[in-house]
C-alpha cells in the first residue's frame, strides 16, 4: 500500500535528518498493471516477460514497494554522481536514500542515466513509484546497458539481468562469481514462479532506446509535480 511506502520513506528520512520530509504525494495510475503498459508500448513478448520477472523479484509486482536497505548504495551513487558534476539539483543526499518501485530502482542512477542533460535531470526521486515513470526509467537503463561492450559480447536477457544487478556482472569473466550466481538463481526463480520458460535467458533482446524522453513520449507522460 502507498501509505506503507510513504511511511517507510518518511521514517528513513526522519531518522537520517532528525525530522520528517515534506508530505509525499500519492502516485498516479494506482491500479495500472505492468503488462498493460508494456502491451500499450507494443513491447515484444520477451521484453514483457523479462520486465515481469524483474518486477516479481524486486517488488512482487508492487509499484509502491520501497527498500530502505538500499539507502546506503543509493546515497553513495548520488554522492559519486554529484562529485562528477552529473547530478546537482539542490536536494540532500537523504532524499535519494532508498530503492523502489516495480524494479527496485536506485533513483540517482536511474534518473541520471535517462535524463542527464535534459530538463528532467532533476526529476523528483519519488518518480520511481509512478508506474509509467518507473517503466520509462527501467527501459532507458536497459537501453544503456545494451551499449556496453560486455553486453554486446554476449547479448542475452541473462546479460541484461546481471547488468541490472551490477554492470560489471555482464562481463563473461564475472559470470561464475557468487554475486552473479545468486542473481541468476533469482532470475530462474522468477521465471518459474510466473510460468515462463527458462529458455528466455539465452535469447537475444531487441535493441532498446536509452533515452528516457523517448520512453516518456511513448508512454504518454506529461509533467511530474
């Protein structure tokens, strides 16, 4: 439920800052289903299945899911991007101290990847809880991963799954690490739970745009307040 998500973030921010954050606005498209949006996009069957599997593992399909345990990694990503001059929006680091939404996105990484150099590069980090925003960010990130040489050396859904966990895991030399094995076990777990054949893992994905603006336009997203 949204109140549970809002309460969790509010608690995390209050503990970090010694006070409560500004009131969180409820997400739009509350009842929207992930597969409905993917069908609306004209996504391939494999992309629809991959996205559903990722959402199953990260949130059990709940667009309002939040993980405060990822606060540390998300803040470190924010600080690294700020030091590089790639994310300087006047927000405190604590505003990014979570992962969430359907796909367990880290807001600073997802937003900079999709919107760097555009008017949306300072998008509210809570956008990850908006179903359409979350999907646009996720698809743009997949598109960015596809441009990496490690993916191009072995372009499969398995590689994209590992890249979502950590881009370095797409390297063939990393595939037998404990981190990669655990991630792929989760992929198989999701596929089995959803009744999707494991053969998906070894198939080649379609080429996806890395532009968040492209995905927002296709999803019919207006401004985000």
